[in-house]
C-alpha cells in the first residue's frame, strides 16, 4: 500500500509539471509563474535526490529524478518566453543546481541523511512562497496553467499522506507546508465561484456541466471574483 501511495503521489506531482511546460512552449507567456519558486524547486529536488539515494528510498528517488528532468524542461520553456533574460536566469538556474548538489553531498559526508532531510524540509517548505506571494499580491496569473495548479495540489496532499504513512516526518512536514501554500495559489488561480460557473457553462463537457449547474446556481458571482483565464 505504501508503494502504491507513493506511486500515485509521484504520478500527480510529476504530471502537474507537464501542462505548465506545454502552456509555456505554446503561449510563449509565463506571466504569473514565479522564477524564484522554480529555482527553489530545482534546489529542493536535488537535495531530495541525494537524500532518497542515501536512505535507499526507490519511490522518492524515481519521483525526484523525473521531477528534476521536468523542471529543467520547464526552465528552458520559461527562458524562451519574452519576459525572461537568457543569460542571468540560465546562470541562476545552473548555480542553484550546483550549489544544492554540493551542499547535499557535503551534509551527508559531514553529518548524516537526517540532517540533509532537515535541510531539504526547510527548502521544500519555502519553495512555494514566491509563487504564493504573487497570488497574495493579486498579480496576474495568466501564465500559470490551471491543470498544473490543480494536479500540484493533489500531489502535495498525497505526498503528505505518504510521509505520514511511511513515518518520514521530513517528507510529511514539507508536503503539508507545500499543500497549504499550493491551496492559496489554487484559490486565486481557480476562484471557486468563477470556476464552478465556468464548468457549468460547459468548460469540461456536458456531463460535468449537468453536475455543476445545480450547485453553481446556488452561488451567485460577486464583483470581486477573479476572472478565470484558462
């Protein structure tokens, strides 16, 4: 059951990056996508790769290795957009990966895997903050893919359950913190009333529209609702 839970959590957390990569390449727009969060994500994934290899956790190692590759592709996609500076931003991404790798290996050599897990927990706990801050500042989030946001939320939830079930407090704590921040981003990117009205209007097909219509009618839109841009 633990392996199955980890596999499902990996599926959702990894698949959440794919729509964002597709959107960035297709639209050439990354407005609202935090570069700071991406750099912190790259650093955190490198730390967790070393950690999972050290403690021989194949589920986490597979998830983090594939996640690292997808994040690199996303970084390239964002660099291709008009708002990014190739030189400085590419150097920043490279430094984030190199520094995280050196720190991870050094911590394991000097201390142990538990200390590395604590370092990874700290970085993982704050990696969503730049993206969350953009949402709280009500910055335009048009470049943030709705499916990526929703799938990412499910991924955080499942990894929190995986960490609790496996007795891995580091994974459980950082996943729970990420879940809270992702919930904030989700609420701003997909405001409930506006999203429900969009589904009732046929956004996800006739069946979903029939299910959502009775519920949507109970919640009238307010003037301060954010417009859903998908």
